[in-house]
C-alpha cells in the first residue's frame, strides 16, 4: 500500500503494516487528531484510521454496539442516545484542552487513550466497557479478542490491555462496546465555600453513603467567582433521585447547606470538567491520579497558590496547570501513592519530559515484554512516549 493511501478496510491496515515491516518504517496510528498534543511530536508514517468508520451492528436490547474505530465519538453518542442509552464511562473530546474545536474525537481514539469522564467512579472506566475488538498486530497479523456479548470469560482479557495502549501494541479495526440505559433524571447538589480538605471529606462521605452518588467534583474558589463549589451528581428514576437527594442534607450537615444549582449552570460546571475551559489553554497541564484521601498531600497550600486546578473522581483525579519542575511534582505525586501524566506542554517540555509517569523497573520490563509480543519489530514504537 502506498504511504499516502488511507486504509478503508481491515486488509488495508494489514497491508500498511506489511509495507512498513518491509521498509523498516515506523507507523503512527491516527484518528481524529484530538490528542496529538499528548506526548512527543514524532516523525513517522501516519496510519490514519478515519477511513474505517461506521456502525457495524447495534442491538439496543442486548446493550451492545459494534463500531469501526474511525467513527466520530459524537456520532456514536447520538446513536445510542436516540435509543435511550449512553456510554456510561462518559468519554470526552480532548480537542478543547489544546485550544482546538471539539467534534474530532473518534471512538477508536477514546478507547486507545482510555478516556473516562466524571462518572468513572460509579460506572467504571473505559476499559471495563470494551467487550471485544479486531486488530492488526505489529506482525501484520489480523486477530480478534473478546466477544460480542456482555458475559465472556474465555481466554485472555485483551480488551483491557487494548484500552489505554495508545496505539503502541496494535491497530484496532473494530470495537464492540457495552452501552447502558440513560438515567431518566439527573440532579446536581452543591456545597459552597469548602476548602480542599473539607471538600474531599464531604465527597468521601457522600460516596460512601446510600445516596449512590454518580459523580463528585470540586471547583476551587479561584475558578468559581470567589466561592468554591463541591458538586455531587445523583441520577436514576425520579422518585429515587428525589429520595437520595434528600439524604444529602442531613448527611452533609457538618459541611454546610446542600444547595440546588440552576440546571443550566450545573451542566456547565460538569462540562468544564471535560473541556477544562476554566484552566485555559496555556501552561503545563498534568493529569494526576491519586487515592482521593491523599489528594491534599499533592495540593499543598504553596502548590494551590501557584497553580490552577480542578478535582474530579471525588478527589482521585487532579487536573493541574503548573510550571513547577516536573521531577519535583512527580516525586510529590509518587509519595502520595499516585502518578502524573503530562497532558499538555510546550514543544520543549514535550520533547524532554516523558508523557507518562516513569514506571517501576519491574512494571517497565513487563510492559516491554508485552509490546514485543504484539510488535516484535517495533513498527508502532514511534518514540511518542
């Protein structure tokens, strides 16, 4: 296959890999380009997946969708919403994080990057919703993994390996995803004026209660008109939502009055946790995963004053814009039991700061063995990470 031809089927992808093997060429798998700012800029032949787009099969009754990887995320979400269903892990488009317009993210890119939104703490991560896939390995071999059913316990659980692999193992050509019914109602409740420690404690109490909170996040005062906002989302059937919302008042009385925000304003706050609009499009942006109870060990008072941040996943996810020396920040995160990924930075930062938190030696060795098993010649090893 010529280098400038866009694959339109699985065999085209296999041919592209075979050509790369013969020419000792590296391939960079690309989708909609919404996450090209993540990791180093690479000099490799593009393997665009936009030509592999479209719905293969959708069975609302079985809660299963099979789709090609180049299909736009927005198209997938619109399709399942029309049947009263959703992608429960709440994926989002990274484009606005880099100052680009939204609408370019593909479902293949979402799964390859393991993109999970605010609802991850109640609905599980993207990796738990990929049931099966077809792909082309770095050997040029077509293979399938998983199945097109929700209950499947046969063989190795390769779908979980695929999600978050960032195209470093194989090129996925078809994905089968579990969808879930869309809640009849969504309600947001809010606490105003808490500092970070109190907010994390309030979210922990709410998450551990029978209120069955679907998402919990914190917006500091500096990004919320001078008053911090602790957000809690409740969803389900109307009577259940009302009853569980009513629980929150007495449950969180120690933290202040539980308020009912305007629905439009509440939606805007949750959207901001996906687009990160309030953090701006400049500066080094870190995605920090940490045990929620230890979030404030990372967000020390000096760091709060010198940076901009948002808390999601009840404190387990910190979006941080900071010019702090990367090694010092990663040391602090590691000491709190977490890891930090550099999502956005200048060309100099991207070239010199690894995108992912350096793994422990044993983990790094295991990752290397896994990569070599799928891609022994390193066709997909572009140096991006």
